[in-house]
């Protein structure tokens, strides 16, 4: 909680919406999850949030709970997807079918945010995934001497760099991100439309909640909010709605209900499933709390009546 930003983070918006609809919001960290006699449990603390206060959250008394006794569990753990995260998904999976997970732990485990996008390659820019440095340099030439390279385990724009054959740093960048040919990286054709923005389309159960446009600083390739990108209101186009309709069955099958798609121009670049953000900015543009749509959907899925 201490690291969250009350006016930016989607996690806080979810907590605020849960609270507004009369539910109790419980908080724990991955280290607080445990298994006792075959039951996956967690040491939790009730949390109350008020973004208008300087001390914007308060904890209640800690208690141990069985996850199977909770109406829903929202997994909001940022990448990297390391060994600790992997073990967490295995533990949480013991409660599958006993509570609603947003998102499903097995789905999170199987859906690396860069590689999962390849299931929808028809919507992507030209893309290469490899550790072979020579193959990367050849690919950059093939796509017009201009590409973007990304680590597979990054988040918030971390490690994203532009590759141009005219740049003397190009070989050093490739060597660094592939650990000199030992680690896979994703390389994509540079899409010039990124200067106009990187659209984040938020989905709930395969349906569009809305979108925001993140515009990069003039001195930065990355448009991520945490990297200093500014946010504009934007609409979802007809072709993007068609893309979402194509993707929705696979997302539902994998239990990936709350998802953020990154679209540059007309090209899909990432499918964010671990802790998609942007709902607070979307709410400000729509002038209503969009996170309440998510909690209302969870109430319906779990047969939890609206307390109001």
C-alpha cells in the first residue's frame, strides 16, 4: 500500500469502488499467502482508502482467512514474473473454482505479457522473439532500419529501447538486453504513430470499458504513465472493437478478465494481464468511477448482492 499512488493506481480505484459499494476490502502481499492442511489462506488486513486525505489509507486488525471464503480475489502484483510470483500462482490455484480470481492464477502464469500477444499476431507489427543477436540485427534491416527492442519481463516501459542501424549504440543495446545472446528479447518494427500516442484499451470479461491515449514526452520513446507520458481522452475505433471481439474468447478461456491492450496506430503491441492500469485516468475522462463497473461485474459473477 505504501508504494501505491492514490490518484493514479488502478488498485486504489478498485479498493475505493469496493468500499463505495459496501464491501470490505482486504489487503495482503504475496509473502502473506500460505497453505495450511491443503487450504490456501492469507494473513490479511482490512483497508479503508480516502484519496482526499494525506494519510490516505488505514489498516484494520490482521486476521487469517481462507481464500475459498472470500467473494473475490484481485491479484494486483506488478511484474517481473519471477520465481516468487510463479510459486504464488501455484498456491492460489488451490482455490480455483472456490472464489473468483481477477485474473486467474493459471492464466497469469501462462500469459507472459509480451509473448501472450503472439496469439494475436495478425494484429501486431512485424515481430521477432529471439536471443540470437545476429538475427536481431538482420531483422532491423528487414523492417526499414528502425525497430524497438523489449525485455520479456519488464513493466512500465522499463528496458524498452529503439534500434536504428545508424545508431552506434545499437549493438551494445542488443548485447545488453539479450545478455550477449543468452536471453530472449522481443523486437518489433517501429511504428511512427507512437509519437501521437500509445492507446490503452481496458477490457472487462472481453468487453471494452474504454480507452486512454498515452502520449510520450518529446525526449522519450516510452509513453507509459510511470515513464512521464501524458494522458488524453480517446475513443475506441470500429476496427479496435473488431479486434477485441476476435480476442475475447481466448481471454475468457484463460480467465483473463481485467486486461489492458496497448495499441499504437492500428497495431497491437502488448496484452497486459498482471496489473493493468489506467482506470483512474479513464474515470476522469468519463466523469464517473469506471472501477465500480468492475466491482458490479464481480458481484454478479459471485452472486454477491449489491449491499446498497
